C-alpha cells in the first residue's frame, strides 16, 4: 500500500506536486515554496538524499521508478485520493516515467517530446540535420556502415542511440580496425556515429523553461581528462568572452525551440568547432550532473528548483540570459587509478575554508576498477573562489591534501590542467 504521511485542511488547497525519484534539495524547495508534495521513488540514503524529508510529504511510496507500469499504478491511486497538479523528476532514470505519468493524467510535467527527442540521440540528430549548430551523424547497424562513415572523417564518435554521462561513448581514428574495436570493447549494434569535434572542453548551458519560454541561468565549462570522455573538473561561470557566450546562448535557444521544450529544467552540452561555431553535443531534460545544480546556486544565488516552482506558481518566467556571478565555483572529480584501497587521507581538506562539499563514493577496502566514463567517478570536491586565479590556487591546495593509498602502498592524488592560464595571469 502507498503510505500516506500527512492529512489535514491546511494542505487541501495547495498545488500538489508529485516527485518521481529525486533527492532532498528539490523536495525541500518545493515544501518551502508552499506546495503539497508526494513522492514515488527510492528511499536509499546518500549525500544528497535524506529519507527523513519524506515525512513531510503527503504520500510516499518506495519503488523502482524504471518500472513504469507499477509507477503508473501507484500514481493512479494517489490521483484518485488527491489529484496532483504537476509531475516533476530531476532524475535521469526516472524522466521517462515522469513524462508518461504527466501525459496520462493530463497535468504539467517534464516536456514529453523534448525528453523523448533528447534521449533518442538518433532522433535528435535527424531533427537537427542541416542546422548550423549540428554535426554529421548516422545510425549504423553493421561494421560496414561504421567504416564508410569513418572513411569520410578523420575521427568519429560512437555512442549508444540512447544514453548519457559518457557511458558507452568511444572515439575512432582513421586507420583503426573497426571490427576488432567493436569486439574488444563489447559494443552492441546498432550505434550512432557522429563526426568528432576536437577539444577537451564542453560548455554546458543550464536553463529553466516555462510555457515554451527559456531562461538561461548559467554556463559552465566541463574539462575532460585528455583523450577520454571522463570529466576531470567543472567550473562555473565558464571562462569565455562575451561574444562567444552570446553565440552559445543564441544557438541553445534555437535548439530548445526545435526540441519542443515547454516546461522544466534542461542541461545542454556545447563544443566550439575549428570555425569558432557552437555545436550542440548532447541535451537532457534534467539538471546537470556533477554538482552543476549546486554550482548554479553558489554562483548566481538562484535555485533551479525554486525558480521553476516560482514559474509554476506565477505562470510566468523571467527570460534571463546568464545571471551575473557572485563567485567562481569548481567541482573536482575524483578519478582514482584501479586497485584496492587501504586508506584515504583527506582530513586536512576540512581546513580549506573554500571547500563546500566533500563527496566520497569509495571507502577503505573497496576495489576500484578502471574508470572509463563519467558515471564511474568516485566522488568530487566542490569549492568556491573569488576569481579564476584564486580558483586554481585552491584546486592545487586540494589536490595536495587528499591521497588514496592502495594495498600495495602505491598512491594516487587528483590533478588538473589549468585551461585559462592566460586569463588567470596577472
């Protein structure tokens, strides 16, 4: 049975939001905004989710949200007792479920079409064909098709038609043996192949939309480990000049319209090609991962969740084009080498005043595999700084004060490449 938590006249007339999956912050923001909140999803405790928050909800139900039929069943039971007005999800794995529930019960929710298009990469590329912010791509069902595409390009990207977080993404160069590569890496066909845009920096644009109007809150720069698809660190605001920023925002606005984005939060990834043109790489109808939502809050003072809830309440939205930043922020990924952990030394990080969050997803005795994509990162350290120069100074101090010690007594420390030495120099 679904567990009812609260009941009373004080909540009878409030707008009712149903969360499909999630964590403490957006639920708390919704409660603080005066909404009645119900929740269907996992109760598993982690650094961003404390199940105690669910005691403030009208309903709660522990459930695997990827089980869409069962999620609909419990949503229907809730709707009969107290109809919900809005369905939200900020969870990658729960987005499809949230969109379908909102559509079935004819209430506001994440944009159904935008979610469907952005999650199906082949469909997204097909819709963007011919746009000046898109790239050549093709769905290949066999090795021959991949070889033919590779022969037309110097480098290509191979990715699953549906996916996120760099999972299953690979790069192929002219001259590589495609058949051997596919077999050795266990890649399942069909795949989406795309031309490769050079560079280790991806700009992410964080937006909130309401009634087909879009507000850009911030732009970050994700810096990848060289020659990989693993995010080394993310900085916000991105160190880009005003003209480049304006061009990125212009293309992202066009993209969101093309994707039929109506309501919700969007995280869109952009690279700059050799002609200095913004190219849309990926987009998801959710907040950015890797602490990006928290970085938006730290640098702009605006909660993406609270801002969206305000739009729902007022039925209007301020169409920002990047909110002025109050500070710099960095989220430094922890990407340790493979091996069995004997000890993690990081107590001195508590003495670095700029550190906001230490998120360790590994502990003594754990065996770390070879990390091949961003979903496998073993945590992060989030901090703020006054400016770019100060940010890299703090980052160096952090790298010097955390050490992973392995059973063989070898060690690993995080490291990073300064992408803006010219900008940071005095």
